[in-house]
C-alpha cells in the first residue's frame, strides 16, 4: 500500500516544522531574558552597595598627621582632616613615648573640639641630633560614623 502525500500533508508538515522552530527561538529568547534579569539584579546590588559606601564615606572624617618643615630648623607636626565630614573631640596619644613634640603645646591644643574638612592644627616639635627620626602617634576622634575612631601613624621627621 503506497503512501499518498497530498497538499494538506505538506502544509501540516511545514506548520509542524515552523512550530518547532518557533518553540526553539522562544526558548532561546527566554534563556537570554533570564540571563539579562540576573545580570540586571547583580548590577543593582552592586550599585546599592556603592551608594551605601558613598553615604558612609560622606559621614566619615579622616584624621592624619605629617611633619612639615618651616624655615631652616623649625619643624611641626601637622594634624589635619582629609575626610569629608567634621571630626569632633580629637585626641592625641604617643604609644611609644614623646621625645619630639612640646608637651605644653599638646596641653594647649588638645583635645580639639572640632576639625572641619581640610582644617589643620600644628604642634611645635623640638628636633635635635639625638632625636628619633620617627614618632608613633595615635589619633582618636568622633564623626558621623561613630565615636572613638582611631588611627595609628608613624610620621617621619623631615
């Protein structure tokens, strides 16, 4: 018994092929769409994390210290705020001892009630031949991120 193929069978076979092709294209599109959604979610999370960090940095002071040379033999320890937020109640300590900075100058200037962004305070230093070339300084302050933030520095006498 011979198989007879008429025009209706050809059209049905073409419709089946077109349907299979359409299903594959839809599956591929949905796969790409899901990948795009996943990527978009990851980017949104990264953006939110970056915004959170930026907001945190906007409320943070960054107190630092360096020795500066003024004139031929005058040296000073410059304490400055390079952060974006105002520092309050700035305190200074010398964990390894203080052989360079004048104690009277420290008593007169510390604790500093407020140090705005880019403001600084200078402490007189007495540097002689037997003076150490470095000094360890611990700075403690309060800012928008909390109380008792601290930083330990070891500036070199220039």
